[in-house]
């Protein structure tokens, strides 16, 4: 499994290729079962992620924490849903192999 963290922008090689177009990917393609992409968050979401990490909280703990407001919880839930849905798809691939 490959994790692509796009914090700071889309991941491209010095030749402008995406990871999927790169020679690195081609060299390991047969061993990659999934590519999980973490999208570059907007400024508010980034602040929410930072607050979550500074307190060492899981997504579930954030949902239960009264210190996080509704919109903060909503933004973090969208981040979680994005990652978990990709992992769910990957687990289906693992089951087939």
C-alpha cells in the first residue's frame, strides 16, 4: 500500500509526472495493492487536524470532545471518511488476491 500525502500540493516528479506515471511506481507496481491519497486540506481543516494531533485524539475522541465545535467535527469527519473509504476499497482488493 502506498500513501500519498498531498499536503502542500499534488505530488509530481521533477519531470512533472504523477506518482502513477513515474518510473518508481512502474518498478513496484506488481507489489502495490492500493494507493491511498490524503488530499491537501484547506486552512480551516488544517487547523482542525493540528488541534486533533496536538491533543493526541482519535476521530472518535474528537466526536465526543465538547472542546471541538460542530464544524470542526464535521471537517475532521470528512477527512476520516475520505481516508477510510479508500481503505475500504483497498480491503476489497486484498480479499480478491
